[in-house]
């Protein structure tokens, strides 16, 4: 959610690139739409795709390179993570539940899923499965069930009015009011996703995941990490693919998603890495199991059939015949990145990691002499670095990790 664990904008090789916008027209707030600089009551949801509640950008935005699919025409290529949502997912869900879960969905997609994407994300890793299972079981030992954990730590679901209020206050903290369009939707496989709508950076938030104590973490993930690092990246000499090659940069992931996922749980009293752990485990099992067998396997950890369905769809997206073993492994990047950053947290310069843009923690020391650091944006929650570092230590302890184990898992 994600957000993590949530899906976010491209990191290194963007899945959802944010293009350079034209000079913004005078913003016009339609039904379900609000500018963050406005005050007032809640919003109403309009009909159709346009009625998901958007925040119109009120300021010019930094240049962020176009995706190839957007060159030379007005047609916008959909974000890959959105395109991977099966177009018949609701019909197959109904059929799956009618069959008492003894059916393997046959998914259809609006456009063919590129073979290169399936090749890249077609293999799962089991490297951190033991840690993932331990984190999951630690949560269940404390709370009994996932559902109890969600209520106890997430709090109540927020109304749209309350969501807008939290978003507005967060944008003010980061000094980016009016820069990002925000939509509220119930049509996401993830908690939130950064994409492009009408040539503007757009954050879509899943209404079902907007809980009282989790929403600000979601904003730290998407805005405080992905967006701010993206803005800083546009000012660096490695902002283009050619620049990344010139400076021999490592891929931005798993650093990007690992950092964002840590920021999702930062400052929680019980910062369990449940979602990253369960996604990692689910992907590994999906690579060996059919959809229906995976759904049954997850019952040991999640009783809610609707939640299990969503995890299985995420793990099996890109497949058409889900009776076959197979996975879409991108979601393993969250736990992978988390553990790598926690392993090296004492030697990482976190404000510099944010300031240099979309770079790996492994490249920070080498790149700092080349970076454009003047006027770099640093997330507000990194300003008190001592508190920030204590929170990372708290995450390690809460999730049953320790220094010796991390060093053995990830030796220098």
C-alpha cells in the first residue's frame, strides 16, 4: 500500500511517468473536485470516471519527462499498474465467489500486457520469505486476526470531507499545495498510486484504505517520498536515462519503494510491516500455486475473503489463465527495499538520499559532489533527523528483526 505499499510513479525506469505540463489554465472545480488551497465542506462524488474527486493543480509544476507512449499525440498511455487491472475483474470476482472459491479466474485486459513486462516481473524470490512469515505471525499473535489489526491500528474509515482535510494539511507541511492532483476512487488494486492525468502528476487514493491512522502514512509514501524525490530528480544531471548511464547509476528500486514503505509506517505506535510482508509472501506462493490454491493458502493469515481476493488479484495480474502457477513479482520490492535500508540505516544520509532524487542508497556518497542541492526539497518528517532515526530503530524492534540477522541476510 503498498501504500505500499502501494504502486507509485516510476523509479529509475518510470512505470507512470509524470510529463511536463503546459501552463495551467485557470482551475475550475467541478463536482467532486477541490483545490487544496480552498477551505470549506466536503466534496460530492460525480458520476463516471471524472467524478472521483480531483484536486486541480493551481501552480506550475517542475518538468518531468514524458513517457514514450505520450510522444507525438494527445492520447495518453495508461499507467502500467492501472492497465494491468483486468477489465473483467468484477465479473470474475462474482463467478469466483459463486463457485465457493473453487474456480480459477480467466482474466481479460484492455490491452495486451507487454511481454517484456511479464518477463521482468515473472519470477518470484524466496530470499526474505522467513522474515515475511515472522512479521505476519507477530501481528497475528498480538491482534489475533488481520481484521482486528486493521481496526486497532488503522482506526475508522474516513469520510471524503475528512480525507480532504488530512490531504490539505499534509500538502501544507510539504509546501506543495496545488502541485499534485488528487483523486478519490474505489477502483484501485492498491492503496494509492501516482500516475498521469491530463499531463499532471496525479495521486489516486483508494477510499477503502483511507483510515484514520493510516492516511498520513500513505501521503508520506506517495508525496513525501515518491513525489519529492521526483521533483528533486528533475534538477539533477542524471534526470534522463542518458544521464543515469553517464553516472553509472544503479536502479532506483528497491531503494525507492523500500524508503516509501518505511515512511508509510513511520510514527505509528505499532509500525508493523504487515502489508509489505504479506505481499512478499503472496507473490512467492503465487509463483507456485493456482489462483484458487493461493486463495486457500492465504486463509491461514487473512479470514476476510474480500481482502484475500485483492491480494490474489495483485499477485496474479498479467495472467489470463490463473489456474497455472505464476506471479507478477513487482510487489516483492517493498519488503526487499525495506530490509536493505534498515540493514544500512546507520550509514545512509537520508536527507541527501531525498535531495539527490531517484537514486539508490548505494550511490549517495558517490553522487553528492555532482548533485544540485540548492533549493532541494526535504520531506518535513526528516527535519528532526534524531527522531527519524529512532523511528527506524523502533520499526526494526517491532517487527522482530535485529542487526545480526540483517547483516547475515545482506552481507557487505
